[in-house]
C-alpha cells in the first residue's frame, strides 16, 4: 500500500514539474484565428493545456460509451449462458426411456 502511494506521489510531482517547465518555456502570447473570428491573446501554455484537457474529456467520453456497450454485451451473453446451462441441466435430468 505504501509503495503504491509513493509511486502516485512521484507521478503527481512529475506532472507538476512538467507543467511548471512547460509554463516557463511557453510564455509567448498568441491569438488563434478561425476564418474571421480571432481569440484573445493567451500564452501558448494555456492553449496547450486547453487542448490536452479537451482531448482528455473527449477520450473519457468515448471510452465510457465503449465500456457501456461492452457491459451491455456482457450482460446479454451472461443471460444467454445462464439459459443454455439451465436447458442443459433440464436435458440431463430427462430419462432416456421417455
């Protein structure tokens, strides 16, 4: 348990250090243009962080749909297996002379 918490602490500290390093390097102000629309000027770090966050959210939503479909499929297959096992039990209990 303690080793797991230690690894988690190292990962969190590495992420914090990476964020500070990225913030220090990417201080340039940029404005993004989409056709006629232009965003306010913000540092490159914040645009990168926003893109990372958006990708993270989109990925989590996509995986939640995939996971939900897999759980539904597993439930359906489990019901089919239970029905097949019940039918097999009934067939084993039948007399051969009937």
